[in-house]
C-alpha cells in the first residue's frame, strides 16, 4: 500500500486504533482538558474499549496496575497533565516495584508552549525516568503507532514494568496518514542447557534446600510447572513478600512467606539453608529482612544461591549468585519441570519440620475474652475467611499493620488471588478490588484496608457504585496510623505525636454513596455480617473495630512501649 493510500486520522484516532491493536479492552482515567480529543476518539471505540472513570488519578493508576497484575497484559491509565500525572505516579511506582506491565498516558501542553513553564507543564521524561522502564513524548501524530507499539513491547518484555507516554494536546489534534503496527510479542530469555545441568548438580548435593518464588512475569502455566518441579523433588517452597498466590498454601510443600512479619522459624531456615533456589524475586529489602536475613553481597560460607530472574541487570546486582540464570518465569518453570528429579531424600525431615512450623504459625492464638465483648479479633476473622471463601476469591489490600493478619492467617490456593503492593503503598486495596471485580464479576472480591489506608481512596466507592460492582470492603479501624505508631513507640516511647486519627463513621460513609455499611465490634458478629455482604448487590463495607493496643498478631503497643522505655533507661 502506498503512503497516500492510508487513511488520514488525527493523533487521537491513531492512538485509540493503536490501543485497540495492542488488545486493550479497558482504560482507567480521570478526564482532563489536555486529552479531550482522545476522549472523543474513545467514545467512537466504546464498543471495544470500556472507559472506567475514577475520582482520583492515584486510584485510576492503582486500578490499571491491578489489571496488569491480574491479566499479565498492560493495564492502561490516562490522566491529564501536571497534577493528574503527579497523582498517578503512585500507581506507576507500584508497577515498577511489583514488576507489573502498565501504560500511563499523560496529556501534555501544546508543543509550541513547551519549555515556557506553561499551565501545568512538566517534563515527564525527567519526572518518570526513575519510575518506569521507558518514558517518551510523542511529538508527531505520524509516530503514534510506532511509539505505542514500542511502549507495549517494552512493558511486557524481560522484567515487566510500567511505561509512560506524554501526549501533547495539539499533537492529538494533528492529522497523519500512517500504517498500523502489529500487536506486541512477549520476549523473555530461556535457561541454557548448562544452567539446567548445574542446577541439577547443585540440587543433588544439597541437604537443606529451599525454593523461593516471587516477582513478576508469572502466569497460570508457569505456576503449574514450578509446582510440578517442587513436587517431583519434594522441595520446601516459600514465597516472597506479597506473592503468596504463586503456590498453593495448602500444599504440603508450602512453608510460608518470606517478608515483613516472617515466621521466626522460617527466618532461621532461610539462614540455615545450604541451597537457596530463588525464582523471580529481586531479593529486595522486604524479602531479605533489610538485607540482614541474607548477607550481601555474598551469602555465608556453606550456603549457595541460584538466582533466576528475567532481567540480566538484576542478577548479581545485590547478591552474588553461585548460579545466576537469566530466564523468564514460564521458560524456567517449564524447563525445570522437565529435569529428572534428584534421587536424594536427605531433606525430608527438613521439609516436614518446616511445614509443621508453618501450620503452627497460622493456628489462631487465644487472645483472651476481651475480644468477645469489646473488639474484633482479626486472627479469627481471617481464619473464618480462609475456610469460607472459595479458592478463586480475590483478596486485595493496601499497606499497614492490619495486613500482617492477612499474610499470616489467610491461605491462598490459586494464582492471582492476591492483590497487594510490594511497594507498600497505602490506599491500594479498594481500587485494586474494583479492577478485579470489573475483570472477574462472578468472583468474590474482598478489599482490606486500615482506617488510614481506606481514606486515601475511599471516594472510589463512587466508582464502585457507578459501575455496579459489589465488592466487599473490610475497614480495620484502630483510630491511628498503626504502623507508624508502632515504630514511634519503639523508637520514642511515650512520645506519641502525629499518629492519632479522627475517623468518620465508616458504615455511614459507605451508606452516603448508596452502598451498604455496618459496624462490627464483636468477633462473634462478623460471620453473619459477612454472609450478608456476600449476598449484597451493591458494595458493602464492614467497619471492624479492633483493640488499638494489639498492633500485630504477636505484639501489643503497651509491651513495645515498656520494652523501649526499659532499654532507654538502661542506656542512660
């Protein structure tokens, strides 16, 4: 076809057509005047691409990130310039740290105004450079297909992650006649024969191996393959921080999660393992206990590390692996499954002890009678949910000490039933739950949030109502920023400042949107309230009032304060 045979389209039309070719079926946004022509083009494509209009750009970006996590395809968010892009950056940061494919489209000032600090002008190539895999500005309509194609290719290849594209307002109105591109193809490395041979030899010599899974780039088939590899070799298997849905927690090989609030017994096993087979995690701060659980750059004598990662730049970046393997998760898992299993059974007692320790760790402790009369016991709540919810129920949460109960007592059974930011971003739970319910309307979706966490994006109840999404929201209310209070009491005992909260009646707050809302202040009242929420046809919020002193499943603020005070007195 000759150049003059291609249809003449505006930059906005080229953009929407390019998104359609890349398989986009959902876009999350807050509308802005900087991309009005794109909104108009999306109206013409509304049969193919649904537009989810949110109330805050941070929530929209979190929804796009959650969509990317759930589907393995890039979640797309479009926001306006300046404040809109700044708000959305939190979701982009989460996508970067969680290795989630995502595309952020940003309206930009007209090209003629660039460099004059025009209204809401920002140079996004500087702003988003450390938060993305690639950031660019499309300055000519004729390059829209090319650069959109590159954006999607970059987002899904190697270690997945976010890409940002700035769209000058006048470029979107400019016309061009240009050819279309093809849909992206996922490109990831495969393990070599030598890598697999060396892995087999190291595994055959091991006495105390531990398989650790995590990171991005997984899909259902990769999880099945890695589980088959673990079962063939009877490998004790753990998961990195907030990747608990990569391996069935009820499988007898599962021994727990290596992250914040780690089971002390599992922490000892990580230190004592003679072979750590790490498939996917970056071995970042949360997974390594602040780089103390494993010493950098080399592990201790007698301990070997096999590190599998899709990004060659991540290998040996912090920890010097004995066997670094550059491979995608699917490629490695499939190859590992085909390996002959090792004959050794020397670690079966090691496995049995680790599994029993995990089961002991998730047993609900007796917290005393105070809960039945005054407060909700979160351990019993989560234990109820793990028995009541179907295997494909999706649990979403943000950040805060309340998540320790979920991570410890819930058992994930199938892939992509956990939506939680390894970046530790507050407010993630409700937006992620909305994205999940949009994608899987027949599945149960539960969002956990602390009282501080929920009000980051609590206004997105309006979005859930707009699109008739009956998500269940559990707000854990202790009237404080709990995580910060815990650290405050530990480091500055008795000097509470800036961590108390004045909260609304969360049940009434939900009702003001037309959703259902109920206060639960006794543990025995939770099952009935939750059963009612399961049958609701609108979003349902349950405010769980918990003891402010019980700051983690194993610690009380009063005890932390006493210990810190005693330590301070001894130091004097």
